[in-house]
C-alpha cells in the first residue's frame, strides 16, 4: 500500500532529515522531510489528488535515491550545505488510502484556496463550491488542513530563503508530460514571467532531449481557487521569488497502450503495468536533479538586468500569450 511505503521511507530518512507534521488526517499525518542547511529551497510535493498516486511513487523514488547517495556522495553533501530539499510525499493521505481525488471532506485540494476576485474559471472543471458530491469541489469557506499546511510550509521556507522552486507531481490531462506554471485563474501572465522563461531556456539547454511542454496552466483550463496561484501571490507580495511548477504526467498514453485500465479508477491516472511504472520513475529523475542544481545556482539565471528582462518578457508573451 502506498502509505505504508511512505511510512517506510520516512523511517529510513529520520537519520538524515528533519521530519515535520503539517496536518493530521484520519489516514495518518501529512509529513514534510527537510534535508540540508542552505537557504535556496527545492520543494517537491505529491499526492494532492489521491487518485494520482504515481506522483507519490515518483516522490518516493526521489527520496530513496537521496537516501542511497547521502552516505557516500560528497557532491550531494556539499550541495545540501548550499540549498535545502523539502519533500511532501503524500499531501492527501485520506485520498491516497481511499483512492479518491479529494480529502476526507470530498474537497479537491488544488481548488481549495481563496478565490481571487479577478478569476475567470472554466465552468465546473475549474472548481465548484456547490457540493462535495460533485467533482472538483473546492470547499465552502475555510481552507482544508492539508492545503493550509502546505501554505504555511511555503511561508516558513520563504521566511528563511530568498528563492524557492516547487515541483508538484500530478497525472492526467493529455498524451504529453507538461510543466505548468501560474497563473491558473487567468490567461494574464504572472509578474515574474521573465524568470520562468529564463528557467525554461536553461532546461532546454541542459536537458536538450527532455519531453516536457512548459506552459502556463491557463492554456489548459482556468481554475478558481488554485492552490499554487494563492501561494505564488503570497510569495510575490513578500518580495520573494517562488517558481511553482506542476508536472502533469500525460496519463492518456498509459491508457492508449493498455485500454483495459479504463475499467479501473486507478488506471485512469496511473501506469498499472509494472514496466511502465518503472519507466515513469526513471523518466523524471533527470528533471529533479536539474531543478536542484537550478535552485543552488538560482542567482546565475534569476537575477536579470532590465534590458534582458524586457527581452525575455517579450519572448514569453509572444510564445505563451499571443
């Protein structure tokens, strides 16, 4: 069971990591594992939607790789004096244990943040506040403990760090793997668009054969109460640079190769054939390694002079906001 695997990895990590409880749920605690003593931070989050357990598998594979390297890898040890890695492998334990999208209250945590007054959301798919019996329920009023725990975690990270990069692991939506960035609520660009475009250029140059389509979330669909929009806006208001990315692993390709998966709720969003699961776990390791290095060296690409900022902003708008 996926939560038992989370427990085992957390127990093994206790020698190397500080383990913090973000929230308590009926299926167990929501935990964050902190590695390193530096300030710039790579945050990896998974299990927001309980049906999409492949994200938690990828996060656990990353943690297991870290734990295997820490006893001997001097390069990693040095890296962790310059940066931190924080991993939340299962934000929604109840959803994971029950194989449902929402939490114990039926709330879709990705749509559980306060709704921005200028939001233009896709009907229904973009979140609804009518009933937990209907899909994509964003909650009635207060944020759920799991979502609030993530918001407070990022607040604590940015209280100590000038820069943070987040990767939230999901599956679904299409044939291709996408890296989405805010905004989700509107097709208008975020204020720090040049920094995102610079990071995309770094990714293209460093992993020249990567498989990811990088684009704003709103090119797919718009969302009311998007959790990462809310977290990004809070960071920007504090003068911090946070680059939140959502990895949407294209689950339709798994279904196309194995149509029988459609007869299982789990099969809609996860590779159920063992060799496809192993391939998926291998596929995203280079991305996580790249993001850690980009976090450590953030000042080399995110401190952009005004003339260069105008150029990058123009290029990004031409590509993503025609």
